[in-house]
């Protein structure tokens, strides 16, 4: 796996070594991907989708 550059602090690595995108990254992208991201600024919760 390539190691992406992180000049703008768009992500960090969690304790398991997985990439976690920042709130700022999501806002720059401009929409919710509905994947249940940890730092989602769009107030989306994947578990809510499962119960519908």
C-alpha cells in the first residue's frame, strides 16, 4: 500500500494503523459518503441506516 502524503492533516492513523479521515477532509470533499466515518461532519450514523 502506498503511503499517502498528509500535508494538510487530512487524516491520521488510529491505534490499529488504519487511516482515519479528519473532519476537515470531509468538509473539503463536500459531501457525505454514508460509510459511517468516525469524523463525519454531516451527522450521518451508519447504524441509523441499518434500523430503517
